[in-house]
C-alpha cells in the first residue's frame, strides 16, 4: 500500500537527471531560435478563470479541462489544457496597439484524457503563435518554425501532413445536421470508416449527400489528390476551390524549400482542437503512431476579448521531442 503512494497518476511524467538536463538544453535552443525569429516569450498562469480559458478558441477544450471552484472568490477556475487560448488572450489584450504579434511559450498543460491512447496527460507544451497575418506567408512562416523546431530537437526523416478544414466544413454544411449528429460524423470521418459512414447516412436518409463525405475520406495521398478533389468536391463551390488553391501553393513552396521532405495531403484529417479555420498541418516520423507537432490557422481569435485577429500557430510536446529526437 505504501508503494502506491509514490506512483504517479496515469499519463503524468516527471523529469530526472540526465533527462531533465537534456530537456533544459533543448528548451534553451528552442527559445533562442524563437527569439532570433522575432517571437516574444510569454509565461501565462497555469490556472485562469474558466470562462476565460473556454472563451472562443478555448471552448473546444472544455472536455479536457480540469475545473474547480476558487475558495477565495467562488468563481470557477480551470487548469490550462492548451496554451494557445492563453496566447490569444494576451495578444488581444496586451498587444492591442500592434498590427502583427508574434508570441512563443513553453510550459506544462494538464488534460483530463490523452489525445491518443497511451499518450501523456501533462505534456510540456512548446509552440509559437502568429497573430495579425492573414496571408499565406504567415502560414509558411509558422510551418518553417515548426520544422526548424523538429530539426533542433534532432528529428530525422520528418513527414508532413497537410489539410484544410474549410473543405470539410463546406461539405458538412450541405447536410444541415444537429450538433450531436455532426459530432458523430466527425468521429466517423477521423476513423475513416466507410461502413459506419454508410450506416450513418442510411439511418438519417442522407444516402446521396453522405456519398461526398465518403469521397472525402479517400482523398489522401500525394499532391495529385488536390486535382482529384477539384473534380469530385469543388465544382461550383468557391470556398473549396480557394482551400485547394491554398494547399497547392503551400505544397509547391514546401517542395522548393524542403525537397527531401515527404508531403502527404489528407483532406479528411482534422485531428486536434476544432477551432481551426483554414490550413492545418502535422508532422510525423516513421514508426511513431501519432503526430510529433501540429498546428494550423484559426482566424477570428480574440473577438471575445475585444479584438478579432487572424492567427496561425503550432505546438509540440517537449517530452516527446526529446524521446524521439537525437538530443
């Protein structure tokens, strides 16, 4: 019984030498690089008022957030599950006079459940957020920062996945689903289960409309997928056509700058928080079943704090970077 007192909860980690020293060296390398790239370091609090943490972009994190009442004032507090909403609040409230805001951060977050089976519940999150830059150049700037982060962590043979959430949203909008049904459909799409998709359509009388989502699940592979998508999805839909244009531009730029890096396009890949509004991306390494870094565009953030901003960013778990890289 006494032994169990020293066991950590599931999904929690502690750093001991020499790993703790390796983490510290990696932390210094990354923050020095972000500083040189013009990103300001922020140190948000671990705990905030719950309505602040779950406002706007943070609302998608409600199920992952530990909540408790503040004994001092009675208001509900939350332990951050992601630092991106905190960065958005800081950009809107503390940098109101700046047109473009570049912020970086590094700190522990806490989640009720891991993002994937066997994953951590207390990642040591590192990332960068770029606010006020709506153009493609902003997405590419953040993508380069993410790839450089992986390089500094000693990652080899990185593979990049690209997607665009506007395509899914344009298709789903045609179905006029209730929120609960859309949640179920989203899960089916992530699992790429054609039988479940067909059954979902039959049960709701959506057989014809649901066929397009079945096609969306199969639109993954190299950049030739984008031309197939124009034929099967984009006819007469300007938002899908624009999203495909963005993916083609990003793919071409990446091929020119990182010719050895495999780029995979998956138009049904929507993993992660659901506050994204445009281009999304994730990095993988062979032999590891989940992404090692991810990010994307989430325009409109900060409106609840008085200043809506275009935004894009990425984050990763320092613990996983150290485990998988060559420090």
